[in-house]
C-alpha cells in the first residue's frame, strides 16, 4: 500500500497587509484536509515568499491578500518564482480581490483566485484537483 505524501503549501501574507485572521482560518482548513502547511506570517516580501517556498519544497504557493496591493505584489513575485524553478508549482491567491483583477491574476500564473468568503472546502478541493 502506498501513501501519498501530503501536499506542501506555503501560505504567505504579502506586503503591508496586516490582517491575517482569514489566512489562519484557511491554514487550519488546509491542515484539516491533510496538507502540510507552512504559514509565513505577516508582511512578506516577494523574495521572502520565494525563499519560504524553496525551504518547504512547496507544491503550492498561496497568498492571502486583503490590502489591495495584490497586482503589484504578484507582478514582482512571478519572475522570482520562475527564476527559482517554482514556475511549475500551483499558485493560488485569496482575499479582497476585485472581480476585475481576476483575469490579470490568472494571466500572471495564479490558477486559483478565491474571493473573501469562498468556501474552505472549495479552496482545498481546487488544490487537490490541481496539485502539480
């Protein structure tokens, strides 16, 4: 009998975003779903996200953004992830993300885009279905 290794997720709070209650709820749901979750804490730079993903050998790079700086942050993050060899990993983002930004986030490589209030099961199911 083979046992699948848990999906390794790095969950980060980008930039000056100081609201992390939702990220902690999502992290708990991911843990309950059997994921190996590494929460970075608040105020991460793009390079810190990359470094955390490399340290954890993350399958999934997840961001929780409530401060409205998601597009500039993700625009800076994308080339760093690619340069670090993390372009083939699953990138997801959730939080206060206006609908008009969803296509831009997907174009940057974020396959999963989740509004505040998304069902936790939907987030976990999406990750399971799209894991690299």
